[in-house]
């Protein structure tokens, strides 16, 4: 495993190390620039113990609950190897800073999350795509992809993939884990923002939980299942990666918002959380079903599969047609969607669109699809 050359210049902040050592002890600190807590205003919802600066890795009580949450998903990771993030997007940035420099080979699904492509490209990655189907990538495609590019990092979204909605099967996850364990210099970056947004059956255990030798980073988010405006996510990783990742976060933002950490903790500890998630899933399942019917009606020849979780439909609306100009016309008519061309690490397949079904009302979504269909027919 090779870190980016910039990591040799990365050192822990002595002030932050002193702050960590003093936490929970009766120490008179003259080290950090800590304001007098008696000057803090009383803010609704802000517990006094979260008013002061905190640890880079996040509050221990929250990391303990995240560790328990991961255990339910089948991934064992102690709190000491978990970082609380400003949204899981920060985890993509940290992973890229750690592993990617000009010319570094990064393997990812094709298509994949557009903002991940943006981050990796910024740091100079040589992006390599691997084909995926509704249940992930086949063992043969995985082997060929790894042999072709010998990547330093493999980025995947196995549960309700963005943008396709694909749910990697047990076999596909095992095949990827096996491939990685035979190439122990490649780091798995597993992104799981939609893992709690399913209906029917919960996703299989993460790919990271199946690794025996290969290093891994696992990203999760509370934006999709709790409150997106809090920008709260987390990173869990194998032991050899936690120190440089923590120092990279320290160099970026010192620590995440502690008020937001408290709110996320209260949700994770809420005895009614599973009931709330069940209601959320039922609501999204209904909107997904209705959206599928609307899509069939307005685009009878479109190619798509109804997802069983996540937030998106991936639909081939006009085969062979670049939808980027259609998107501009649609926006002028009051309809926004993401042309699929933006989601490919290399030459795109044309005619695909990523369509979000969760946000708009069913009436507005139906009307928007009608407007979009009219524009497509006229062009």
C-alpha cells in the first residue's frame, strides 16, 4: 500500500495531542486557545459538555454508538478506528488526500457517484471503470478490471449504488473481497450512504467485513436517514489507516460540529429509532412505486429497473442521445435532473438519466416527468 507523497509532510498538531491527553482529566490547560466556558451563551439543545472544542476523531459516546451500528450491519470496528465526519463526502476527500496523486490508478464502478469522480480527478487520479449490473460486478469482470489497471484504490457503492440503484449480491461482494485480499496493496473505499434506506430485505454485510488482508475504508452517512442539514457522517477503517486519516482531518477542520454530534447521538440512542426508520422506508417505497408507474406512462420505451432502496432511478430515456442539452432545456421549463453522461469515469453511455424520486411530491414528480418527456419528444 502506497500513500500519496504529501503524507510524508503530515504531522500531528502538538496542541491537539495535548488537548486529547488532557480530556477527562483534571489538567490546567495553558496549551490550546480554549475560550472561558463561563462566557458561553446558553443555546437551546446544546449540552454544556459539548460547548468547548472537541476531539478530532469525534465524541467518544457517539463513536461508541456508531461502532454498535456497524456491528448490526456485520462490520466489527472499535470506536478507536472511527472518525466522525462533516458528511461522508469529507471521507472521500480524506481518502483521496491519503492515497491519490497525479497518475494514481483508481478503480470505480461505471457509472458512479459524480461527486466522487470530482474529488478523485482533483487529486490527479487515473480513473478506471468496471462494468456493473443490477447485482454488482461479475467475478470475471472484477478480475479483468484489476488486472488491467492494478489500482491503488477501489471505490464502490455496493448498496443501492448511485446512480444505478444496483444492490451487490453476496457473491459479488465475496468476489470483490477475494480479489482485494489477493492484491493487498489496493485499498477498498466502500461508500454506504443508503444502507438504511431499503424496503423488503436489508442489504448483505459490507464488503469490508469480508476482508482478511486488504486495507479498507468504510463511509457512512446520517444525511439520508436523519437530517441532511447537519452534515454528519462517519468513517471506519482498518488499523493501519486510522492515524494518517485522523491527521488529515485534523489539518482540515480540527473536529466536527459537537452540537450536531449530540443530535445524531440522541437519534442513535432513541428507542423509537427503528420505528422511525420503518416509517421512512414505507414512505419511500410508496413514492418509488408511484414514480415507476409515472416513468412507464411518460416514457413507455425507457429502459430502467425499479430500485429496492436508495433515492434514485437510473433510466435510459433516449438511447444514444446525449442528455446534457436536454437538461438545459428542462431546467428552463422548471425540471431538474442529472444527465447520466456526468457519471462515467471515461467515455459515457448516452441517453441515461439519474432521477430522484424521494424529494418531490408524487404529483410534482409526475408533472415533471411529463414535461421532460415532452422535451425529449420535441428534440
